[in-house]
C-alpha cells in the first residue's frame, strides 16, 4: 500500500511539473561522479510528447564548443498526463570522450554535458532548440530533484516555482567528474596485437588492464594529465610519449607536466621518443619507465624540464639523445634523475641544444660509440663524472661554455674534436691526462688560444687544425710541440691560421 501511494505521488507530481512546459534532465547531476572515463553515463529526463528526439551534447569546457554525442528518444507509451499535456520519459546511456583535467596533478578529470529538444514554431513562438533544465548532485533540500520539488510544492510553491528553486544554477550545463585512474573495471584489452594510442581519458580507461602491446604505443597531448597502466609489461614496437598538457587560459596556452605511470613495463622492442614542454609546475618530467631493462634508441626532447626516466637500465645497446626543443629549448636541464644506474652504452650519445646542463649520465663509464656534446654551457663537475672510456669520437660542437676540467681520466679511442665554435676564444677541453686517438680543431671563428690542455694524442694519430681565422700559428706550434714531447709521432694538417707575429 505504501509503495502504491508513493508511485501515485510520483506520477501526479511529475505530471504537475511537466504540464507547464518544463523540459527536465534528472541524470546525470551537476557535480556528480562516475567511475571513470569509460563509464556508461545514464541520461534520464522528461519531455512533452512521445517519440521525441532528445539530442545529447558534450564539451571539454562549460561554454563549449558543443559536440553531438547521440540521441535519446522519449517513450511512446506510459506518459504522465496533467492538464491535458502528457510527458514521456527518455532513458539512455552513453560513453563520454571529451574529458580533461579538473585539477593540477590530474587526480580527477571532468567533462560537460547538456540536452536539448527541437521545438517547432507555434503559439507565436519561432522554432527553436529548448535546453533541458538540470540539477545539482546536492539539491537545496531533499535527496533528489524529485524530492526537492515535492517538498517545495508541499510547502505551497507552484510546480514552476519548485522547479526554479531546485534546478542547478549552472543549468542547462552539467559537469560530470571522474577519477583519473578508473575504477570502472570495464577493460577487456589485455593483449593488444597492433598499435595502441592514448589520446583521451576514455582511451586511457579502455587500456587500463593491458599487459602487452604488439605494435607501437603512442600518448598524445590530448591524453589525461595522469594515468596508470599498472599491468603493462612489454611493447613490441616504438613508444612515442608527449608529457605536455596544454592548458588555455586568458587566450594564452601554457603547459603542465603529464604523469604516465608504467610501473612494470620492462621491454620496449623499438625506440623510445619522449617529449616534454613545461611552463607551469615543477620541472621533473618526463617521468617513469624505471622498470625498463631493454629498449632501442632513446630520444628525449625537453623544454624547461628535467627528465627522470630509465633508472632501471644498467647497459644499453642503442643510441641516446637528450636535447632541447628546437623551437626554444635553450634552457637549463638537470638530468640527475635519469639513467642513474647506466654504466655502458654501445651506441652513440648526443647531448645538445640547452642553455646549460647538469647531472648528465653520472654513472656512465663506457661509451662504445661516439659522444657528442654541443650548443650548451657544460659543467663537467656535474656531468659524466664516472666516464673512463669513449671508443669512438668525442666531439664538443658550438659550445657556449666549456666549464672546468674533469677530475676523472678519460681515454678516447677515436677523435677528440673542438668544432664549429662561434663564441669561444680559448679552447680548454675538460679532459685531464686524456689519451686520444686523434685530434680535430676546426671552424672555430673566435678561437685565439689553445694552450693549457693536458690531453695527449697517442702514437701516430692525425691532428687537423683548420678554419680558425683568429688563431695564431704560434699557438699551433706550441700545441704540436707539446704533443711531440708526449710521444706523438703523427702528421699534422694545418690551415687557415694567422701567421706568427714578428
């Protein structure tokens, strides 16, 4: 009897509410939470007339632009009638895709939705879209929109007054909130045979249980600010990660860092390309990938960011590049949080395009390929402090500042090069007692002094000194004499110097 009476109250109340022309959406509620980006969000409401199309829209911001998500249709029967007007319920679920970060750090994501119905012209009104009223998760009184309006009507309000009192101040817009790390448990993509792309919060949720990826793995700038793939163990192809979160504010774009948590990823069959541009928040980015023990070539490109990656690597058979963004990356970088256990690299290493560097490859002892450092201010006391041997060439290219000498002795099997400098007047290569296979000092526009160096060309290795228009031949003669005194027996090729002063 109680339930029957309650149902009658609901039907009568609903009819009283809708008879005056109200269009309502009771679900989702503004500020309501769902389990994650992969959740099925239920849209429920009432409109006049059967079989009416209710257009559901969503957007990344409260003001749009709005994109059509889909259409719900009001029921054809069982309408609620009041004052000769019958209203019909619509009820349909959709998965939302336009999620974005709701707070710095990305612990939550959010999206915006609304609903509307096309109303034909009539009764002196032009044809128009009628937006549905919406309600907050916490209504002013009561436990739901229906309960709120019922209590107001019991207190003497008209149905219109009750509706206006109970509806959200944000109507017709509804903000839906979800945790960045989904709790929906809807993931079925355990083993992805081909490529995988995360370009939205929904795609991050879809792959939350993925363990293996056969192809390439890409994270775009549209991915969530924080997401975790706790089960991912291997990627067969390349990884290409964008750690930058673009945020538009006051017609300007700034960038926060993205956290990509892959705690058990051990194997990357292809190359790793990591990019991070940061203008807001702390500089520790890119991050993670510390369980990786096998990967191809590594390229890290940053703008005002300090990489913190690959601490699980102890040796590496590919190449490694750490570089500033070509479109303005000439800022400081400290890489002490990266490669902290890496002692040997079989391929080449390139570090370039920064204002200054520190903390580069602090545990590295052996480079079996070439090592190139260029276009930066170099502080050797803070980088390569364990380096003992470079089997290939070791080149300093277009340096802004060389820094002080290293305390560790480094041998270079190939060529030691000081090349293409435009602002260095004095060549002080920071290698103490270094044994090098050959020497090249070339195309240094402002170089005037090359004395004071303690490296030694061994055996009959070649020495090339060319294209240094400000360098005195006397400086060259002094350097060659010092090399001969140390046991060098090779031949020097010298050109483009200034004759000795008489």
